[in-house]
C-alpha cells in the first residue's frame, strides 16, 4: 500500500469534478465516495439533491469563514494505491484506510471534531483519492509535518492486517512502480508490461553483463533502446544517462525518457559504475568444467558472504543479484522460466540500504562467475545434468546465506525476498531432478517402453537430500535409484520420523564417495535401519504426496512399548 501526495492546487471543485468524472480516457469506473469527515456528508454520485459543486462548497466553507491567513496552496490531495498483485479492497476497507490516513497525517486527528474537512473518492479498484482543504474548522491551519512518513508507517500495519504486499518505508530500496498512466498506456497498446518495467529489466541485464562503461552503453543500444548520456559543466565523462523505448511517445509526440535512477535505486550511473572499479579478469574455463567451476565459486562465496561487515555484505548480495539476472541465458530450457522468476524475486534482496563495498572474496567470486556466464554461456554443457544440478544446489545455498545475512542486519523485506527466491530455485531443482531421473532411466532400460512421468513437486524431497547430504546431493538426485530412495523417505515421514535427520544418520555410518550408486546404498541402509527398529517402510503408500511437517504419526503395531530400542543413531521424531 503506497500513500503518495499528489498535486493539490487551489481549485477544489475542479479536482472533484475530475475525480467524479469519466477521467481523461473514460478510465474512471463508478466514481463514488467511500468516506468523509462526517457521516452525514452526501455523496454526489448517490444523492439526487447534491452536486459535485455543492460538495466543493462544503469542503471550502471553513476556508471562506476563516479570518486568519489562507494557505498559498489550499487543496491537500493524497492518493493511496495498492501494489499490482494485491487483491482489491472493499469500500468499507478503503473507508477505514482514508479515516486512518487523515488522522495520521494530522489533517483530521481522530476524536478532534474541529479537524479539516475531507472526502475520499474511489473510481478504480486499486486506489482511492483523498481531498481535503488545509484550514481546520476552527480556522487554524493543520500541522502536516512528516505527514507522508506517518502515513507510510500506517500503511505497513494495513499490509499486515489484510495480507497485502509488505513494502518498506524510507530505506530507498523499494522498486519504482509504474504510474497509473504508464500502466494504462501499456494496456491500450496490448503490451504485457509498462515501458518503465521493460526498461528496468533491460538496463539491469546490461549492467550485470557489462565489463565496463563503454560496454554497458553499447549493450543498451544493441538491445534496441534509445540512450542519451548527460555530462556536467566542464566534464567529459558522463554524469548520468537516460533511456527510452523506440516508439514510446507522449501527447506532444516527444520521446518518453527515463533516468536510470528513476528505474531503480541501484541503476543510477554511479551505482552501475561500482561494478567495474575492481577489474575482473576474463575467465578461461573449458566447457566440460563450466558448471563445476560455477558451483565451486558459489560454494566458496556462500561461506564468506557478509563476513566482512555490513557494507561488504551489501556488495556481496548485489553481486549475487547480478549472477541471478544472467543465469537464465545458460540454463536448460526446462528451468529457464523458473530461473527468470528467481532473478525477479531476488531483485529486492540484491539492494541493501546504505553504502556497499567493492572488495571481498565473496563479491569477487560472484563477479567472476557472472563474467563466466556472459563469456561461456553458449559453450556450456547443457547435457551435463548432474553438474548443472550441483550448480543449482550451490545457488540455493548462496541465496540462503544472503537471507540469513539480511535477517542478521534486520532487513526484513530483503530477507523475505531471498526466502521467496530460495523456494523458486528449489522448484527449478525439482524440475531438473525429475528430468534427469527420466533421462537416466531411459538410457539404462534395455527394452523401450512408455516414458516415465516427471514426478510432481509435492512428491519430491530434494530439500531433504540437500540438508542431509550437502556434498552428495547432486549425485543422488540424478541417480537412477533416486525414485526408490524418495519412496523410502516419504514412508519415513508417514511414520512420523524426520527423513532428513534419519538420512543424515545412516549416511555417516561409512563413506559414500566410492559407491557406484549412492542412492541405492542409502536405500539399503534405510531398510536396515528400519528393520533394526521394528519398522516397516510401506513404499506402496509413498507414491502420493507426504503429509505436512506437522502431521502426527498414526499408532500401529510397532509403536509404543513394543518398539525395538535403537543404538543411538535413530533420527529424531518430527515435532507434534
């Protein structure tokens, strides 16, 4: 929820006629009042006796009656808008928002019958307009100091109450949302996104891939954008830049330009330049070692991410964000949509408030990995499923490290963005796992048969294997015996055990690196573990989705006092 002060002026009636009217292009739908300074105020849209002009006279009455100084700008105008993905609110909910906003702003404090007069008008599903006159009914001018700050703080509480997208106030990392006019312009042209959103995505990709300033501007132009550089007086180097989409023009047939800083907080030219102040050598990695090198870099970076302090951590997450932006170009087509979604989710997590350092081991490794993606993506071994899966798992670990760092710094919204990114990446892991298992099963089957379906997300336990076997997870998940092991893990969960803890316990009995099929060895160990405890792993019932983590175990013949005592390696029960 975003409260924003709009242009006020001195024409109360003119503004009300616009809000109650059809709009500039008939975009206003059923204009109506949802709240006012008093319950008796008539709504011109619902009253045959009251006109919009009459409502303007009521609002202006304290101004005309005042004997004191009249403000130079009489009208106070605030628009309160929802995020694009938020559900629409009812008129009653919008009325509550308007009353609380006017109280928080100091226009009409709650319980003060002498506050300013105001009305809230709704003519669209996703926002309202609040119009007030800046003279109280006792003739005094209201104290509007820090009004937007107080309304922003109030908006955060409404977001929690109604499950809206939780934004932030004042850390300068929020996304620059398209305006209503930009969104409607895209809709009229039947475009999937506004010009601002398309430009932001294109400029971010160019900044992540560029090796220097000249390369950055060349990539912008090669992507089809119009680019203009700005230079200050007496300076040869540019101090800023603007971009525009070809064909995007205003009413005066002039190109619509956007400065980099107006697209996103971290796309101003000084912020973009930070990527190149520490030179990164061009990597020289053979195609067969492409994914392994990326996995090694990510694993090493995860261990030191944020260890150099707040400014170093801010640089680390920014470099990780660049890597996520670039990775879809080298990924197999099956998971490319998931990786694009992951990059979009992590965008907020890549922007930490305040300054960011350029040095540090994690940042250098991540930047080097980004250069490797740019220079070697076309020669990557797309058919090396195990190596690519290892890279994805390392990427999940890096995003988790970023999430933990944000939580330690108190950056709640950035931590939430990293958490959503991790879930999106796990979906990519599961898709890769299903495809790899299917491919390996076909290649090892002597007689051709029908294709095995890729397992659904609900039946995969990749997160369990990742936690229990971090060093062997990629090999296990592409092993032809993985579906058999997965059914054992689901059966364990149905019995009430934590499959991750049990799997980790049996994995430590002896080394696994020399096994031809690690998944098959783990199946044998789990079967032995279950027999030693009098359990029966019913894999026939494990073909459907496992219960949630909070599911209770159903009592059976092997439960209670008849259980065979363990030898100290029994995994802990799930919490009940």
